[in-house]
C-alpha cells in the first residue's frame, strides 16, 4: 500500500470512529435535549418522560423546576402593554389608547420592536442572576384588544379604541414587533386579551354574562382578535372572566374550540385571566367543584391557568373528569412555546439571546417615546389660531392637577422609565430664558380647596397665557379597584364629565380672561361641553408616557404640528349612551350611534389644512373574491408641514339587512409639506364588505351598491364614489 493510500485509509477509519461516537452520543442524548431535532418531536419526548403530577405543575403561571429533567422554573406572567411593565427600568411609551390615536402602523411596529428588545435584554440578565420570578419571563400578556364600546369602562385606556378594524390593524403591528421575524425562534410571545366580549363593568366582571347576537359577536367583538391570530399568528390568547352566551369564556366550546382553533386555526396556547378558573365554580357556578372547573377549562382548550385551581387536575384525572391525554395536549402546547422561545437551546443558537442589558434606555428609545407621544396628541379646537404659542411669551401660567404629577403620565400596566417629563417641566424647558413660568396645582382631581383655587387665579391674572392640565388618572379609572366617589365606581366612571372640582377650576380660570389652552390627560373620552363653547384651544394628550411633557411642549410651541386622531367617540353626556351592562352594539360607537357627538371618531385638527380630490378606483364593479384599489390625492393647502390621516369608510346603500352607519376600511397617515400632493392608496377586498348571516352561520357578501367615502374623520368626508358589488354568495 502506498503512503498516500495508507493516509487515505487512516482518515477514513478516523471518520468512521467519529461517526460511530457521534451516533452513540446521540443515542445517549434524549430527543428533547437535541437542538437539531424539530421542536414538536422534542416536546413530545419531554412530556412523555413526565409524571402526571409534574405535568399538572407546569400548567399554572408559577411553574416549578423539574431538576431530574433539567427543566428550570418559569413564571408565565409578564406585561408589556406600552413598554415592559413592573420590572424595573424600561422605556415607557404612551398608554395604549394614545398609541391608537397615532393611527400609525409603522410607528407601532417600531415601538413594539423596542419593547421586545428591552424584554429580551432584561430576561437574559435575570436568568444570568439566577432569577425566574414574575415579570421576568418572555411571555407577555399584551396587547389588550377588547373593544372600547363604552367610555365609562376604566380599562378602555388599555385598548386601541372602539373600532374593530383600527384595533386589528394596530394589534397586528404590535404582535409583529413583539414576536420578531426569525424563521425558527420567537422573540417573545404576544398574548391577545381578553377573549371575548369583555369591557366592563369592572365590579361585575367575575359574574356577568355577555349576551350578544351572532352578528354583534362576529362583526364587532371578534374581528380584531381574528386579525391578530390569523394575520400575525399571535402565539397566545387570554380568555376572559365573564360568561359569553351562558358559558364561561375560559370554558366556551364556541369561543375556544369552534372559532379560535376550528375556524381560525390557532396553534398556540390559551391562558386564563387571573382567577378566572375560580370564577367558573365559585361565581358563575357552572360546575360545583374546583376539580370540575379545572377539567372543563382544560378540555375546552385553556392550557394554562393564572391561579392555582389547576392543582386539582390530578384528582380530576383520578375522578374520571378528564383524561391524561387531554393534560398531555395542554402541556405540549406550553412547552412548544418555551422551546420556540429558545429556552432549551444553547444561547448562541438563538438570535434574540444576544441582545445585551446595555440596550435598555437607549437615546434612540427615548427619542422614539417622544415621537410616539407627539403623534398621539389630538388637537380638538384651535379657534383664532391661538396655538402655537410663542416661546418668548412674557409669562405663562401652568395650572391643574395633571401638570406636575408623574403618576398621570404612565397610565396603568406601566414601567419604570429613567426619566419622566411632566407638562410643567416640558414647558419650562421649551420656553425662552426670558419667559416666566408660574405653576399652581389649583385643585386635586376630585377635591377643590379655596386656597388652591385662589393661588391658581393669582397665577392666571399675572400670565399672558394659561395652560390648564386637567383630566383623569389611572388612580381613578382602570382595572377593578376600591374607588367609590362621585363620578367613579370600582375602576369605571359613572359620569363622563370632567370631575366637578376641575370643572369649577376651569370656569374660574377662564373668567380671568386670559388666552387659555385646555390640555386633557385621560385614558378615555371626557365630555368637555362647556370648555368647547368657551375656550379657544383644547388638546387631548392622553397618558403620554415618559416623554409626555416634552411632546406636549413641542405641540404647544409649534415645534411639532399635531396629527393625532381620536380612536373613540367623545359623547356629550352619559344620556347619549345605552346602559353600561348592555352588550348590544345598537347606539354605541360611531358605527351605530345616531346622535351628534362632541367630537367624532377619527377627528383631529392641525396647524395646517388639507384638501382631497380625484377619488378613483381600479374598477367600478367588485366581485366577491376580488379586491379594489382606492386612490385619492391629498394636498397640504396650508403654510406648515403636517400630518394628515386619510380615512376610508364604506356605506352600504342596498343591503337587505341593517348595517352600521359606516365602517372604517382603510387609513393612512402621511406627512406633507406646504403645497405638496400625495396619492394615498387603500386596498379594499370584497370580503371586508361581508356581513354575518345568522341563519346561514357564515359571512355573506351582498350584491349592492357601496359608497366609498374618504375624508379627515368619520364626520368629515371630503370625497365619495360608488362601486357596484356584483357577486352573490
């Protein structure tokens, strides 16, 4: 044998031994520990090695470690509604209702990307420190996409408003930014909640039964959930406390089996709201025991419980209430999520595990928080061009309970930003050195003292202009809470007026006679009827996050031209509303309200003006499987660069059934320089014109004329065009 042949033989022998050794090593490594195998195979292997008791232990939000299998402890509960919450340093963006007011899909995606960056950085730092507690994991119970059907609901601030289409579009972008774009690993898990038909009253949320028609359910309460699941594949969903049509939401075959997994093809996991499984037997009394409640929920499809009722599942199996196979299905779904997050793979394989803790609170994150806050601000009135104010104004008085309270900025489910800028600070930092800034709180949110009022009046008397920061706070409106005072009940509102103490302060300051700007900071619509009649300028600034004060100052002094639009209707009175606990959509939201609102859905002013013309369509007829492209030219006819939100609504002119007044079916926020014209396009599929036929139990597109209406709000339509829908189903 030649030397070269001998070398070849030795190399071949060596490779053979390496292959044999690798095969032997692979045979010794359990499938679930082999990162080269498919996730599903690894999960099946892992769950097959667990005892019933171990499986059940993993089905609660606090899942203990199983050392013999190398499974670390995990806490499933984390929050990221408008920034990583309750977990130390994190960028705090405007509250969700403010995010909706931006009407800016790409901005929401950018924001959610920053949130998930910070979430990953924090999680891996916690793990390095050996900590696996609540608010430290990668499974986030956000976004809240319930329909804000009634302004009295305290948690409406957590939502994207009253319209299913807008809510769904924004939810898709939030989920996209949170879950990332890696083909193998999830960046985080985004959980859409609370499924379904859930929007107060807060004090009754554990007991009420939401009774709705099939059409209201399908056309109003579910479309945005469908968008999050079907279009962006949200990997988790939280079921609600209440019953829906008699069945607990966390034990509803209709919601969880037929619709979620059946029609929508959901492949992720379902988590209960905290304590919702207790409600099944303690308050809804659908079953008599904890074991029965746990079995019902799991068999229906609720895989994970926030609570401890699922500890009864071991006994439920022994009692024959549920099979171990059903337990296996739920546990496999849960572990598949953890595997997809890369929790059982080497960090160097997981793209998202390389985000460093130094990525928190970056200058770019602070800048984005300010931009989101700017875009969320809605200019409601500006008579006589009072705004913007001059930065070199002589004296400005800043008055009100919301002027210098950091708690107001963050809303609920908030994080802990490094720096929070109140309106008072933002104004002080924006004005010229020669400007004198006077501050007076004036009143509390609900209590007015004579001394505080007198101090505020003195400040107004000395000022050349007044900025009044009034409104609400998450200490009054929010999730179920022990608040029982005039105008508020258990987290909800019983009146939509400005609290009486603030109304008195407002009227007294206006009587001084100085140019006055009202800045509302709230998570919901406030009926400021008197202010609309008597003040020259009104701004809705929501709970604007860490940069709220800077963003407000940018708008007040003209460094930024406001372009936010209302994601909810501002009614004039609670007398305009149906009973709060009536879940029928009739009379609610811009889609069904027959009266005249104070400010309509989609409304918002600018320091410039815009014109619409040349509305055209790609076709004059639309078949059931087809899509029409709608185009319109928008021109900035003023002297300032500004943002316009062009909105497309549809009106059904020949329907055989009652349809909404109008339906939002497209929008686009564009920035235009003076005299600039841009063509805005909308894609309108025929399927978006369907209604739910309760007799056939399916969607139906009718043959009828449909009006396409494009404009600046639901009540400010500038151009219209009809098309004919020609196909029948």
